[in-house]
C-alpha cells in the first residue's frame, strides 16, 4: 500500500513540475542559420559592434508564464552577432555600441497554436562621436503549435524563443545592409 501511495505522490510531483513555466533559454534564441555571409563580409559593421546594454526583459515566475529575460536575450544576441561576424573581437576597441530594449513581448493567454510577437528597439551608437547611427524598432513573431508540444506552458516558451530568435535575425539582416553614416537622423542605405 505504501508503494502505491509513493507512486501516486511521485506522479503528482511530476505533473506539478511539468506544469511550471520555464524561462526562454538563450541557446534556443541564437541565430545560427540564414545569415547572408556575403553581405556580412561587406558590412560596415563587420567585427565592430559590442553590446552595451539589454533592458526590458522579464524574469519568469514558474507559477505564471514563460518570459524572456534581459540576460538570456543578451546572451543570444551576443552569440548571434558573433555568428554573423558583427561582434567586435575586443570590447574596448569596438567602434560601435549596441543598446537594446525589449519593448513588447505579446503573448496569448490560451490556444492550441500560440503566437508570440516581440518588438525590440536596437540602437547603434558610434563610440567616438556618441552619435546614434542606427535606431529601429523591429517586430517579429513565431507560432508554436500543438505538434511542437502538447503542453501549453512549453509551447509558450517555444513561441517566446522563436519570436526572439526571429527578431534578432531580422535585426542582423537589417544592420548588414546599412551604412553607419547619418542622413537626417536616419541610417543611410548602402
């Protein structure tokens, strides 16, 4: 009888643990594919950006919903910039500083397919002149389906990670096509 109670308690504990929200994991937000390496080689920002700050993320409350923390987003952004050959080799010699603000992480409350929308502001500041040479808000989405996971809490984490990854990818795609020269407060296209 004791064994049956122990088994039931173990199953209950596992069910409760699987129902806890987990934070977005940085390694699942890193852009590893789809980077236009030819465009990166010709980018004015090649090997020249250092991440100065990432703000606006939220810590996950295990009893509520999965969130994207500033720290996890920053780690994913740094790894992605390195993969795209945009990250400076030495921070102190980097000509450009990147400041990032997670403005919005719009999550659904329920559903089989969960779509998360992220909106992130990226600002690149020239170190020597302290001028902003790139400033854009970039939106991105990602949908996690029931096929990705039968558990809604896990689908939400997957949707968070996918949206953040798509947002970073869109930033990289955009930044490798611009020139750091200012033109009326906006970046000049190459």
